[in-house]
C-alpha cells in the first residue's frame, strides 16, 4: 500500500525521515470524549473490542483528533488466552478476571492453541480500519508477549507481584514452558492473521517483563519473543518490554526492527547499548502530560534532542493515562511534529 504518511514505517526500517514520527500507546481510549461515547454505546469493554465497526471507529479517532502518525488497532492482549479457551471478563474499575486459571499440566488439557478464526473480530476490525484510513497512515497490530499472557492465565487477574505466576517458574518449569509454547504458537498465527488483514507493523507488549530477574527473563520470556520475531518477516516488529532494562542487548540479537523503552531508561545509554542498527521508541513519562503545555514542550524537546533525528519513534514510556487532558496530549504531539533537529 502507498501511504500519504509513512514516516513510522520508514523510521522502523532505519530510513531517514523529514521529522520524528509520533504515536501513543493507549491513544485510542478514555482521554477522548469521542471514545467514551462509543464505549457507552457498546455497553461494555469486551463488546467494543469484539464489534469490528466500533473497534475501527475508536481506532481511527486519534488520527483525526490528535494527529498521530499511526493508528493502532483497538483491542486487548487478553484476546489470545480467550481464544485459547481461557476466557476473561473485564470488570469495571477492577480490570481483567479469569474465571478459570491454568496452573498445571492437567489444566493444559482444558485449553488449546488459538485458531485465528476465533479472533476474526480483530482481523475484521483491522481490514475495516485499513479501508477507512485509505492510506492516510499505517495501522499497527499487536499482541501480548508470551510471559505477560502466561502471568494473567496463571494468576487469574492483575497483580502487583504476580507471585503465583512467578512461583510456577520455580516449582514447575516444565509446565511453564509447555504453556509458554502454546501461547507463542497462538501468537504467531494471530499476528500473521493481523498482517494478512492489513496491519503494516506489529508490536509485542511485555507489560510484566520487569518483575522477572534477568536470568528468569532470559529463560521464560525473551526466548519466546525471539521465536515470534523470527516468525514475523512480513512487516517491521517492535518489542516493548516494560522494566526490562537488563535485556536491551538481548533484544539486539533478535530479528526485530524497533525496541521500545519505558521512562526509566536513559536514551543515550539505550542507544549506546543497542547500537545504530535498531530503531528506538519512547520514552516520555506519561505523567509529564499532566503538566502545563510549556513544561510539556520543554521536556519533549529535551527528549527529542537526546534521541536524535534518526532511527527514532516518539512515544510515551507506557500507555497514556485515562484522565490526561486532551489538550496536553495534543501539545506533546505537536511539539514532536514541529521540532527541528
């Protein structure tokens, strides 16, 4: 496809760009009153995710309203365990809950490798979004990294420590690897289906990377991210592992294009450790966007200077918080778009 704005794809491929591309994790969400109106119409979160026309509508909203350089399909990382037979529900103000958890070899018999056909609501939403965007900007597809999905499937809900999930890595590593392999196989098929539907690049979210030790991360997370990166050859791949500062060098041995950084990582140090052959993405603290616009401009310009003009995609170091003022988000995006290196 020929895009009117392909900055993000060129940056991911290592090509020089006229300016730094910018998008935000969780840009399609509660910061926008237009999103909240669609969410109310849907009735609940899962209905919104599973209704392609509504998911496409909220995916495109940030492109129209905020002026970002890419759309990211509105969905959830937990659709993969859902399609594997480990159903989740989204409880208002509490987050995800799994009525059934998977914690031993016997439990593995209750689930299966996900069939992309069971995730057709996502791929249908992607196809519809791509059609409606009509080449204005690329669409990003995504999935959760296997360790993060494992954490939810075994814990059964969100957690500060995921101690049940981590305990299994010590007490039953054979089971842990068996489940991680099932998740990995499911994820590869799912991402390939997203690409076939029109996703121009994909991102892996390892949201709970930072709760593992470097040794555990190497055994139970990055080895499976590597398998996924090797399998996805059609489009650029971004790996975003929150808190995994210790794994930057490991990511450079994978066949990904872009490495996402959280706000605890220093741009200059990250570039030194990653080298010149990978694009970096990030890494502004989402809380900056609560500040006044002149502060946002100053801090954003400092970040852009630190990262430099090439092989860089501007973003936050995690998802934008739901109560962030829209005008402050726009100030961040406009600062990136008008900055001259």
